[in-house]
């Protein structure tokens, strides 16, 4: 079975590295992009199952990137990452098809659970017991 693919889009390298480490450990094929153009190239080349997308990115902002991802492939799931107080943008992101958002600094365990849930890797598979 193919590994699920996860794209992390954030202009802050520390956040990308943290998320890459966490989700590589979870067994996903992880990709990263620091800006919208790189993110959309990865979307077109690798077709990620899920994108963790920062709202505030220099150049093309998160909402623009979200729109373009959804124009390209509506089935790609997107979870937004936002700084505190971007509530107006969160509503717009939800209207555009984002599933949920995490406010920075986020709880990495909550995010891991949410990603695993969206990827369909629920807890049941992890604790399956063989005889």
C-alpha cells in the first residue's frame, strides 16, 4: 500500500522541521514548501492527500494557495495553521474548503491526532491486536 502523502507549507523553517519530523515518524511521505509557488509545484507533482497550510506566507497567502489547491484537486484535504487573531481569514478558509485550523503555537499531539484522523489512520489501526 502506498504511503499517505503530507505537504507542510510554512515560511518558518523551524515549524516545517518540527512537523516533518513528527509526521515522518507517523509513517507519512512528507514534503515541505516555504512559499506558494513551491507548494503548488508539489501539489501538481506529488498529489498530497493532505496539506498543512500556514495562513500568513509572504507572496501568495494561505487563502490564495488554498484556492489554487482546490481548483487543482478538490479531494486534497487542507488544514490551516494560523497566528492568533486571524478569525476573519479562518471563516473564509473554511468557506473555501479547509477542514479545520490550528492556532500557533499549536499542540503537536492534537495536530497529530487530527492529521491521522483525516488520513483515515484512526487509532483502531494502531492498536489492532493480532492473535
